[in-house]
């Protein structure tokens, strides 16, 4: 059995859930609020971050990038038709570059501030940093969104998938980030039709269904979030 420590609105956790589902790995999900810094969780991952995977009482697989490599080594080679990293070393490097771009740069500049200000701070106690959203942070994230969305559109227009000819971890990294922003109504889809068409393909995949069905208590998703033909 594979145990997944995650937060439902953590983009990195969503990436983990998507790629695990693509490989048809059944998981025992454990909700984790990273800001609580539970002692039991810190014993699993001293960094206190999600996602974390533990398989069959083995060592903790901490972080989305580490999980990506673990899945490729333990599942990808054995199921080449589902493999989410290319066979060619240069193409693998490009997929890894894009995964880092989306889960780090896109997250730091755009999606992370949206999630932190509009979701996490509403769940956190004030002494842990909770409170009203910081409008300055939200404005900066909105200003950065357009260039990132156009970059996704450029990749989608010039390649079959974002990382190349085949569906890859890069697509799920970008889609995981966008799914959080889209729930919050923070994706101006009219900015780039290529990005929109690519994302419609992604959220039509069976692995996406559990994410689209989830709701934040007291916060309805945007009109486009569940619409496959938005």
C-alpha cells in the first residue's frame, strides 16, 4: 500500500495525485496541514512539506520532483506505454526543466501566492500566519499570470504536448498549478487559446476527475473549473 501525505490545494500534491493516478497506483491519502508542523509528520519528512509518499513501510519519498523520479524508476520502465519521461536523455532533460519551471517558478510567481492568500490563510490560525489576503501579493501574481499562460500556449502550439511529442510529467506539473488557480477564478483563459485548448485536453483525462470533484468548504469554484468545454 502506498500512503500519500498531501494537502488538497497544494499544487505539488495535486501533481503527485495526478501522476499516481496516471500510473494507476492506488493510494491511502492522508490530509496534512503543513503549517501545523505535526511531530509525527516531521518524523516522516523533517522539511514539513507535502507531498510525501511512503510505499510498503519503505523510506519516505519527499517532494514532487523526487516522486517523479521514483515513479519513473519503479513504474515507468515497466509500463513503457504509460511512461511519463521520454527515452531520449535530451528530451528527459527538457521535461525535467519544465517540471521545475512550473512547480518552482510558476508556483513562486503566480499560483503559490494565490493559494497562500486565498486558501491557506483562511485555514490557518492567526498565530500561524492566517488572516485576510494580502492584496499586494494578489496583484503581483495577477500581473505575472499572463506571461506564464502565454508561455504554456507557446509550448502547446509548437509541440504535441508541453514537453514534446508525448504526454509527460511536464503536462501534469503545469496542469496541477493551473487547476488551483482556475478553481479560484484567477486564470484569464482568453489570454491564450492554445493554452486553453491544451488544458481542456488535460482536464478531460480520467486522472483529473477526482480533482474536479473536490470543493473547498465555503468557497465555490469558478464557472470554468468543472466545465470540460469551457
